[in-house]
C-alpha cells in the first residue's frame, strides 16, 4: 500500500485509515517523531494532567508517555480497526489508559473535560489540501478542541508541518485569551532530509495578559538558530505567517481569521468563531459562530452580493443550521452570492435584532466581499419567520447513550414560549419541543407574577411556566396525528374496544423524546398509551421538564423497542387479539447516521421486526413511521423495506421539515385489470370524513385536511 493516498482529501476518510492500519499489520508508524523528540517541549504541560490524544492512530506516543509516568490518557480515533488493535496491545500493560472510537470533529465529551489535548499530525491529516472541505473540517475540529479543554487553563499541543492553510486555521481560531507559542523540535530520523519538518504549536488558554484582547504569537526559539536545510522555504513561510498575523493582532484582529474574504469563491464554506467582549470572569470568549458560504448558483442577476442570516436562538443544533448540507439549503433560499450565517454561542443573549445587528456589523464587514465592504447598508440582515427570540438553558445532562442533552426555554418574537430538548452530540437526532404557558398569577401574592423589566428581555422563571399539552408545535407530530384518519378508529375519543386490555384503544409509541406526542394522544383521543424508550436519561428529563406523567393509561418504560414489539407480538399470538394495538408509532432516532438515515434505526427496517409489527396491529390498526433522511434515495430505501411487509404505503411530506411520515395499515386498495392498484372510492370517502372530524376537534392545532387527502394520490406500491 502506498503511504500517501492519491487525493489528500482521503485523509478524512475512515475507509482509508482502516485499510492503512490493516496493511501496517500492527506495525506502528510515527508521524512527525516519537516522544523523545517531543518530551522537552510537551512534558511541562502534561505532567499530572488529564490528557486527550486525538487521532491517535497506531502511534506509540501515548504508550511512551504512559511509561514516563503520565497515566491519565484517553485515546480516540475514528478507525475501529486501530482502536481494537491498540486496546488489545495496551489493556494489560497500561490499564489506566482509555481507548475510544470517536470522530475528533464530533467528540462526545463534556465541555472542559480535559486539561491537555495532544494532536500529532491530526489537524494536518484532517485538512489535507487547501480547499473548502479542508477549511470546514479544520474549523469543526478546532471548535471541538476549545470546547473539550478546561475553560481556565486548557492547553492544545499541535504537532504540525505548518502548511499555510493549517496555520491560518490555528491562528484564526485561537485568538482572544489564548497564548500561542511556536516551537521547533529535532526532526525524526525518517524526516531528516525532508522539505517539511515538524513544528509544535502550543495554545494555552488564559495565557498572557488578561487585558490583552489579542495576545501575540511567541516564537520559542531564536530565528538565527532555526534549523535550515532542505526545509528553508518551509521555515521562511512559517516566519512570514507569524509576522503577518502578529501585525494584525496588534491592531486588535487576526489576519488569519479574516483572510481571503475579499473576493467570492463559489462553493466555498468557511466556519469560524467571532471573539467579542469579556465574560464575568474577565476573560474574552467567542460570542458568535459564523459560517461563510459562497453560492455556486446565485452569482449574478438579482442576487444580493452579501447577506447575513441570524439563526433563531434555540435552533443552533438543528440539522438546517448546524450541518453543511442544511446551511447550503439556507443559502439557496436567501438568494445571496455570499451568506454569513451567524449563531449565538457561549451563552450569548441578544435583546433584539437591532441590537444584534449593531454588535455584529463591524465583524461582518471583515467577512464581506470588497465590493460591499465599505457600503454596509447594502448588507441586509435576515432571520426565520419566528424571529431570533430569547433563550434560557434550564438543564444540561450527559447520557451514555445519547451524549449531551440540553433543556432550554425559548421565547419567540411573537410572545410564544417553547421548551426544547436538544441532543447536542448529534444534530441529526430528532429534537423535541412543547408549548409553554404562563401560569395565572396568584392574586393573593402579586410577587408570583413574572416580572419583565424593560430592556432586560429575560425569560420568566421556570416556576411561572407550565407545559401545555393541548398543542403540537412540531409539524411532523401533527402529521402523525393526522394519520389517525387512516384507521377505522379515527378519532378514538370515547370509543372503547370490547375485550381490550384496558377497554380503551391501544397505542404503542417507540421513542419518547420530550413526551409531547404520547401525552397529546392520551389526553385528546382517550388512548391507552405505552411508550418504550431506550435511554433512561431521556425518560427522567421528560418527567422533570416536559410534563410527562405516568398514569393508569399512560406509561413509559425503559427498554429496547424491538424487543417490546416482539414481546407484544408473542402475547397476541398466544393470548389473543385483545393484546393487539390500534396505533403503533416508530419515532426513534438513530445515533448511527453513517447510512444517511437519521430515523428510524436500520434495525427497525429488518423484515423479521416488521412482520412482528404486522402481527401486533389490530385488524384496522395502522403503523406510522417518522423517517428522517435528506436523500430521496435513502427515503426510497426505507419505503422499500416497509413495503416488503406492508405493500400499501402512504408518504406525507412535512412542510418546512426534514421529516417524512410514512403510514401503513389495513388494505385500502383494489386490483385493476392491468395489474395495477387504486384506492377504493369508499375508503377515500371514509378517510375524508375521519379527517374532517379530526380537524374539528379542539386540539389547539391545525391539520391541513385537504393537503393530506391530496397526498393519497401518492400512495406507492411494491
């Protein structure tokens, strides 16, 4: 196997590294040298610290550090092959060291979890060639580095060849309240005659003068003593990068952070943090995360030259605003040649759009093309229809299954309140939200009324807010409820089933989230609802923050949804149809999105599971599946799997949402002479009546009955 791939972008591919490590056959390869070359520089920062080794590969660096007395080391790499190899090699001789499979651009650790992060060639491999994909990958990684490092004294040790675009990323990200120093180390034997030799960049949080907004980059060696030989051109380029950036830092900015935005580069996407202001502890911190996107389509005509889109508070983790694919979709809708998409970060709060624009304008000008940089009035500010809102984080928890979970309350610009459940570690996992209502004030105690002091724009305390389960704010939940019109028990309310387990129509929901959907179903349709949730932390959060309550006819159990369905199937077969369910909802997300499907989990599409689902359903029961997949090909894969057991499948496109609701159930069609199928006219009429009746129910939410009826024309068949 060739050591280097044909395309440097392959360095970001798990497949390339899996093949690499298999070909090496457990023989270590030391990129940029061993501990002996690095020890003098790195040891003072590592002794007695909690270390993260990012992109560890099969290097013996962490093992050598361990043998030198540094034991608290966690190693991560996205290659399962190498982690399995290194774990088996070290588990007995170095028992305190940890090994984990993890993408270093999407780490699952808590904020501030480590004192030191050591990166030997990881950033270089991640960024590969100088292109937009490399810049985005580097920005994602450096953001994660600063997040997982201790907020007071965290240190990032980066061993790099110092390519210009790599240093630009380093210097541009680690600015305010980061002290950077550049060190030269002896080249390893296998790189002694190379034109590129390793440097060490040490980024220390809280270094330098706390009053200095932009500490200068320090050279930790004399220029005259720099090793010059084959790498003379490399050294000269590194010196120039340091000098140029230090000149900009003396002016209160970073040349690297704003470099290259003077002209448009169609197809380029760059992510960077915008430092501004000081925290309560006096330290500087980033207030905003900005993604700069240069459109490949809106390059002329009526397109705006540059525009700013402000992400609504509380929506930062959603697919549309947090992933490259989603951001490009926002860009296409804004009709701008360059879109600067800005999200508030680090607990930053905005009073209103006007105040936010005043704060952002100086920074946005640095990111605008030269053609409008001196005409700020030509740069419009936009946001979603709901406005930027106000946000307050109510709780943060860590789950072994779901990663970091945040509960936050948001006040929309129209005065409505929402509570959101955010799975931070995976923006593709389904997020949940419920409506909040202001509690009626206690007339006997006027102090219980929430105070909204002019100019502060703070949300009411949690004691003044209550969860309102009479509304469904999420569009895909509304579509799931509308599917009740497709079963013979359309409205359920006040309808009892003879011989049923509880005498009520039965619903089984796999996936709890915040619990808003099952609570709505139970209260408004008089259903007996069983919810199965794999993650006990999610159940606790739903009960504590989202008003989910166990009762005689509403219960949540912690368990595997697949096993729950199969166990119910066994009950139906052994003890009779009174254990069947009238509604089965699969609303669980997948933490493994490598197949391009965020929901349902791929195991839910196995034929044996779907046949168990069919056995569980009553004669007129329905299956409803929440499908989250942007690719039409992946959605087709989901539909094809379900159609293997349920030939008739209805797909409902959820407006302005990534979700697609799939519904299958009792036969509704008749065969045509040519072998085709069509829906029975009597069935269409029955569904129409059911839906119109459902739409008249006092839910506090609107279902577009006519739109759903029109979608019946798009039924697909196996």
